[in-house]
């Protein structure tokens, strides 16, 4: 019963934050995480970035951040802590919360058909980001699993072919969740896999990205390795 009451109070508190506005949110952040960047780009697009305090955080499967775990037992980024202490995790959950906070339906449509389509396009882009992160982790190991790397190579070609087609769709759509995630796919591939050579093979995706890369939300949140001097 006490646990239910606690969850009930948290839900009411979160509802009040959504409906009444917030003063300050803490975003556990990394300059190299594509999932964190989804949140920061979205916050810029929604005019909410000034309400975020970014907390530089390093996470690794073998070395969880002890300061993060009380807020997110998964130990993953991004994690958003609202001004009342409510913690949100998973980039999609955080972005949906921010979208509601800004009035709703700005990055994720409310219409069921349009919402499903936005989430469908986002799912492929987001899944590829996850694949790229895992791919990078595997290539950095001393004992590499060649079969796994070969599978990554096979999947990446199939996915990029589909993303090239998605680029043709999003150029005619509002700059929302799917567009944000697709742009981050392009920039993360450039950042972590400069030898992939995807731009020559997938011109629709490359041309679309070049046309939107100077957008303020993207230009002000570029990837950089904070462990190295700028």
C-alpha cells in the first residue's frame, strides 16, 4: 500500500510539473552520446534548453556512475531529473515529456495516424543509433567477435538503404522527432565512423543532412570528445 501511495504521489507531482510548468531540470549528459543529443536538440527546438542544467556524466557497462544510479537504476544516459526530483529516462520518454511541457504536438503529432508514422520512422533511426553504439564498443575490444562485426556490416547496409528513402520523406515533413533522430544518425556516423563512406553511397540522406545541418539546434549541440582537448 505504501509503495502504491508513493507512486501515486509521484504521478500527481509529475502531472503538476507538466501542467504548471517547471523551473529547472537536471540532464545527466555526455558530449558523445547520440541519445543525449536527441534530448538536447529537442530541447532547443522546443525553446526549453535554457531550463536544463547539464551534468557531465560518464557511463560504461563495467563502471556505472554512482551519482546517477539513485536517479536511474539502469545507469544509462540520458536521465532527466525534474525540479521536484522525479527522474525520467529513455530519450523518447524524455522528449515526449518535453513536448508536452511546451504545449504538445510540436515534435510528436497527436493524431493517431501521424503519431504512429512519426514513431515508426524514429524507431528505425533510433535502432540504428543503438547498433552503431554497440558496433563501436565491439570494435574497441581486444578480442573481437568477427561474426558479430560482419553482422553489423550487413545490417548497416540494409538500414542505410532504408534511411536514404526516409530522408526523401522527412524533407516534406515538419522537423520533428524522426528528423531530429535521422540528423543525429548522420552526424554520429561521421563522428564515430569516418571511414564508413556512407555519404557517397546514400546521396539522398547526405543531401538532406547537408541542407539542415546548420539548423541552430544541431549547430549548437555538436558531438565532441570531452576527454580530448578541443
